[in-house]
C-alpha cells in the first residue's frame, strides 16, 4: 500500500475502496476497471484513491490481496515437507479458483502495463515467495534440509511448474500433481 504522509486513512473508506476494486475486477476484468468506477462504487472521490494509491494497478492489487489473504495461510506443522505441500496445494487451489484465475489475467495485462507488473510482483508474488523461503529456512534450521540448500532455486523448482501449467500448457493443476511435484523435489533437497 502507498504510505503517503498526511491524515490517516479512514478505515471504512479504505475497506469500501478495496471491496469495490475487487468486485469490479471479478465482474469486468482488470482492463475495464477504472479509478472512476472504483470511486463511484466505493462512494469516495478519485482524489481519495489517488491520495492512498499511486495508480489503478496498486489499488486493484491491494483489493485482490485483501480478499485473497485469508485463503493462503502459512502452515507450521513441524515438518517442512508437509508445510511446503500444504502451502503449494493452497496456492494451486487458489490459482485454479474463479478468483485465482484473475492472476492469469493480471500477468497477461502486466506484459503491457509495467505498473501492474510491479504491483503484482510486489503485492502478490514476492509475499508468496517470502512465505516459501521462511518454510524452507525452518526446514534447514530443523536439519530436515541440507544446510547448503539453494533456497531461491528450490522455490523456483517447486513453484515454477505450477505457473508453467497455469500460463503455458493448461495442463491440470490438482492435489495429485502438487503432491508428486513436492515429493520429487524433496527427494533432491532433503538432507541425508
């Protein structure tokens, strides 16, 4: 979110803006959403929105993330394998849901709109990547994973195929696929 100085945000107005941007995103898609439409739906001025967010992409992504956050909890089962399996399964289930399919649209639009690309990277993908990093670091600390593990590469190894299927091949992304993916990845990264 934008952190401009000045009067603090009105929580009720902020909630209305986030809800309006999310609802419009679901109803008409990112390309058709405008700050005017968000302001009208939320019953706030455009100036209010621009005071709090730098552009349409930022407010839409914050609305999306606000709605999606509850669906992507970070597990702590005591087992890095189970934590990653749950995290990756939750992510895959979300990405293949009606709401999650918006990510595909946003990635596509982001190829032509650098503001949107930056917004989805910073507000959606980077936080998911940080969650995965923390899960893997816990596994290293508990000696379930090699101390020399390349964590960034491991994240790409586990989560990359999900996006490959989502964006390129269109092949099914189900719980069986995720379990097989995580199982095979862990055969190479677990400590002996």
